[in-house]
C-alpha cells in the first residue's frame, strides 16, 4: 500500500516522486510477499504491447498536462539502474517531450494514458514505452528520448507500416527531433547536430546510387537509413518552410485526423496534405518522393536590373529546397533574402529570383542551412 500511495500521488504531481529507491529495493518489500503475484494491464486503441520487468531497477514517476481543454494528465515514469545518472532525469525529460509535442508540433495531445522510459540496450520505441541505453552525455540522452517518444504519433497513433514505409515514421521522428531540439538547445545546436547526424553522411554521394524515397523500405539497396530518416525529414521541413508554420500545422492535422489508427500509406499523406493546405502539391511530392534527387544548387548567373538584381539558380541535385540568398553590399552591410521551395514550382531545374535593392551588391552566397549542399563551390557570386 505504501508504494501504491506514491504511485497514485504521481498521477497529479509535476515533480518526480521516487516510488522505489535503492533503499526500498534493499528492503525487498515493494511487492506483496506472496509466492507469486499477478499483474493485469489494460490498454485500448493501442497497436502493440510491450512489457518490462525488473527486480533491481529504481522507479520514478510524475505526470504532465497534455490536453488543456479536457484537463487530461498523462503518467510519466522511468525504470533504471541507480548508477545511470541520465535516467534520474528521464521523468522530467519525458514530461518536457509530452508537453512540447502536445502543445506545439504535431500539436495533438499525447494520445495515450502513460509513457515509461526503461533502461535497456535498444534506443527503441514502443506504444507508451521507450527502451533507451544509458548515455553519459545528458544532451544526447535527452535527444534520443525525445526521438523515441516522438514515435508515439508516427507510427503508433497513425498505425503506419514502418516495415514497408520507414520514411512515414522515422522521417517524422527525425523532424520532431530537430524542432523540439531547437526549443531545448537553440537553433544553432539543433541545426549542427541534425547536419552531422542526419545529412552529412549522404549528401556528398555517391549520388548515382540514390533511390526515390517512395521505394518500399525492403527494396532499398543503398542508403536505407538516409531514405528512412534524413531525406524524408528534409521533405517535411521543406514543406513546412513553403507552407509556413500555420498552414503546415493545419494540413498536418487534417492528415492526422483523417488517418489516425487507419494505417495510412504515402498517398493518404499526400492527399491529406493537399486537401488540408488547399494547395496543389503534386509537383512537390513528385520532386521529393519519386525521384533519385539530392541537394545541390548552383548560383549560375547574377544580372543587374533597373530595380536591383536577378539571380539565376540552377538545381543540379534536383530537390526542391529552401535557401537563403545572403547578400553583402559594397557599403559592407548585409541582407538575407529567404527563398522557400515555391521558387521551384514552375521550373524545377531553374529558379529566377529578383532581389529589390538600390544598393550596389559586392557578393552573394546561397546557403541552405540544414539543407546541406553537395557542392558549395558554385554557391557564390562576386561582383567584378
Ligand atoms: Zn526512430
């Protein structure tokens, strides 16, 4: 009863309650001392069930408000070896994850009654549970936990087939990973990690081996991880850049409302995003999902016009990416002109961009940020 009382208190507590500590474990009285005990779990609207049992793990718990309208709180628990410093933070890390995902993006209240982080060896997601390895780097530990918890929505809430369409869940978890990472650590740290972990490994080729993202995962013969994680994640972020945050979220909610628990396939995603945004996105989805493209833009030509400058940007790699045109004027001042992927709508091989200015331009550099360029040497123009 003593431990049940602590568990019940955690259901309304923001701060972490230590349900079973090292001392409690040493006393060996946490469960009723019968020859055998039986536990019964009940779950509804769950695509799969996983269970972990330990006779030597600490057990922490708290809860977090995920649905403001319904005043619904979700239980947040962790089970781990006492010596794992990172896991002592996991209840609060997970509270932050559930809060952020519920209130920002995807912006759908966490759909299950509970989440538990269990120390294991997998870095793997399950409905209502993540199994993470012990990490000595707390920043990386939080990032992995954020990623695995993000899978709550894709694939579990939606019911996507992760074996056939890995990009429909890993691509999203990777996208939420950088978005929540930006909130936690700032844009530069989140971008740097994403570049190093999700883009650098494939952006320099060999490009002739690229396969379209739409390729069913079992048939991908090269760069399976890139097709599952980095490339689709960039497509989701490119779409967000093009539609803007509000319209992107609105369209995403149409997709999630239409298809949660109904096992959507890629075409359900495409159609829902088109319906939800009210835009014809066929060209965009064709560009990102049905081609063996990569990222390489080329600042081919800069012409002076009466109102400023015209930039001719060739798309060598093919993907419809956003980028910044960073302009340095002759007077030493600088200005950034952001271009969303809409610049590729009419002609996916050539974008013509007008920059309005009365000032003399000294140089222009195109910078895609996390949309890393395979060849940055052709991204710069300097006035004669
Ligand atoms: Zn994942």
